[in-house]
């Protein structure tokens, strides 16, 4: 019997409680049956009830009594299953089913793939298997904090030492029914780590963790930490770095940690932490996974592999998003061959568009970004980089001030300003106006910092990536939306150089360079720090004059296109006559 067949059977019983509650009762009885076969448990035998008629009231009384001495029964009583709603004959029917079905689907697959309450970022079986194999066979036990579900235990014969707020009842069922070797502590290791040696954190040779992502925190654990674990976690909005710092504190040799892809490129504490990993020569590999591999989320994730006993100082980047590693099963995306991926990782094999060994100095130049697209690039981009190398290059921050615009709230009264967004950018030539009007009063002092000036370059770097505008001679007060980086050239020949920069950023070369800086899937973006480091070619005056001519020709061409489109529209409008 597979999971789908079991769930269909449960739904067909027409018992007056939720299907999930029936499943818990059914698996509980199966665990009871298995325990009762072990005479050392000194537990009331399941067969005593299977061979006689038992009423719900008597059943509850027995469970309550056994809960005083047996952990499984104690956990079951805490579930608040509405047993009183079950009829006596329905209860006996469930007993019969438990006795007749020799082997139930494994506990994890039933609950974490069938019932919504368990599907909030539970790791898919393939990812659990993948994570175990990345650790290789050098572990005697595997420390697994923060994770949910613990299906990793199905893919190893090593003992799992688990510490989290996962469902303790489900873990107990896995141990009894599926013979999983797992030591589980129901706790949050950030607040109250349980695995200690003489008041020091116990050191594990191997750690595998799938921490919850983007979980908000009040940071109270920072004040109660007695182990000096948290050197980088500061931001209250996310525990990602705090989870990782705890993992480092309890790992002696190797850790495999699944992180949201944002960890690879975000600035601030994330960047500082990535630098810390590289400076200590602990970062062994970055393995980028595609989205839509997990059970209930499309979030894109990355395996970060830590090795505190590294012999060299390189970092291996592997792009598992490549088509050669993936296949579709219906609508679902799955890994085609985990053995093949593991062979890449273990041999540090380099292959174009798939994998590469990278020197830490290159990562440092990229602001310690671990975004896979920085290091594994196409042949076309390599050719472009080679072409750019023929020019003298200058960092954008050396010739311009760059600042992401900020939000101005509409207060309904005060001074009138115009807010420009990427949708207002002209396709060619100068952008002179915007459609959104706001009135500001208390925010007026900020306006001097963020108001636009003639010949500012506007670059959309959040959501819509790479749209470019050049501000013309404006008289009204204008600001840019939060999706825009404002580039203000420093030199005196502002108009001519602004047109050059505008044409460069719009060009195929400029757009390709910008695309290499993009991070994020749900909300693509380019950070201000990345824009500042963008390399701009220095061209001759003759080339600049040609670009100015191209700028004017482009305006002329777009005007001609608009005229043609207007004429085409008129043809359709005249279908029944003018």
C-alpha cells in the first residue's frame, strides 16, 4: 500500500473526525501493536483489543493509564484527537485495518506529503538524500538541529541527534514503526542548547541541517547565550545567520546546511558572515539548487558546505540548476541522478556552465557574494569580458554618486512632487515627466537628498531589472521610486557624459553586465554596492561623438515607429469607415 492508497482508505471510512486525526490514530495503533510484540516493554498487548469488542470509553481509559509510563501514549494523549466523536464500531474497524495491513507507508511520507499542517517547508526526500550523501561516510553520528520532519534518517545508518521543535509524536512513530535511529530533543537550540559536555557545547563531527527560512526573531537568545555563539547575527527580521552560527559552534569537522539563496548575495550581516567563513578557510563548496524542489514552497535554496579541516583554500561552485541534472515528473521538478551530482562534488570536476573551482580572492572582489552566476558563466559572457578587457575601465563609483531612492509617502498636503517609476521611462531620449503626483510636508527636509536633477541617470534594479532613463531639463520637483538607483555624474561635462553612460547601460554589453549582478528569484534585484563596482569602459572622444549621434538617431527612429503604430491603429479604427 502506498501513501495515496492509504489516504483514500482513510477518507472512505466516513468517520466524524479529520483525516489527519484518523491517520495519527491508525499509526499510533500500529506502533502499539509493534511495541506489544516486544515482551520487555511490559505493555498491554494490542491483540487483547483486536480479538474482543472494545468501546471508545474503555479505550480512552486504557490510553490515559498507559500514558503515565509510556512515552508514545503520553504524546498521543497530548494530540487532542476527538476520540469521543468516533463510534465504537468505527474504532473496531480501525483496529481491524491496523491488524490486516502488514506494512504501512513510512511515517514521514504519509504525514509530510498528505496533510497541510505538516507541509510548511518540509524537505523533500531527494533533498534529504542529497544532504546525507554530501556528508559522505566519515560520521559516526549526525547532529541535525532546527530541521523539520527528519526524513534524513531514512537515508543513513548513522544515528541522528536531532534538536528542534519538530513534531515529537511523529518522530516517536518513526522510531517505533520505521526503526529510525534518532535521538530527539524537543527544544530550540538558539535559546536553550541541550547537547553539552561539562557546560560547554558538545562538538559533533558532522552536522546536517535544514533550518526554517526567514523566521522572524526577537533576539532574546542573544542576551541569554552563554557560549559566545553569535558574532554576526544582528537583524531581528531573520534568524538565518543565527542558525548558521549555532551550527558552526557545535560542528568539529563538516557541516552541510541548506540556506535560502538570498544568503549567498545579501549585504550587511550576511556579507560579513560569508567573509568570516572564507577568511577561516571553512567554506568548501556552494551547490545551487533549482526552485520548486521542496514539498510546499518554490523558494530557491543553496547547500553551503563547511569543512573545518580543509586542505586547500579553494571553493567549489556547482550549478545543479543546469538542465543536465534535472527532469520533470508530471508537473514536478526532480533531480535526475544524485549519484552524478555527488561525483561532480567529490572530484571537484569543472565543466563549462556547470561547475568551477574558485580562488577566495575572486570572491572577495565580488563583495564576498556566493551567487552562482558570478562564477559559472556562459561562453558568450566570457567573450564579452574578454572584449571589455581591451579597454581601460573605471568603476562607476569613481565617476558618479550612486544612491537608491527612498520612499516618499503621500501626506495629502504640502509641497507637490512627481515620482517617476520604471514604467515612466521613455524608450529613447530624455525622460521629462512622470505620472504620479504626491504631496509631502514633514518629509520636505529629505527632498534635497533625493530630488532628481537634469542629466541624472535612472536605473531600475528591483523587480524590473535593467531599464534605463536619462533625466532631461526639468523644472518640476521629481523623485525616483524605490526600485531605482539614481546615478549622478561628478564631472562638469555632465550632459555629454550622461548620454554616453545612458547609451552604454542600454547597450547589449551594458545589459549583459547588469544581468550578471542580479540576485534573487521572487524579487530580482541588484544592490547599490554592486552598481558602484560596475566597470565602465573609457572610450575615445570620437567614439563619444558617435554615441551622441546614435542617441539622436534612436529618438528619430522611435518617433518614426510611433508614427507607424499610429497609422496602423487608424487602419483598424477605420474598418467600418471614418
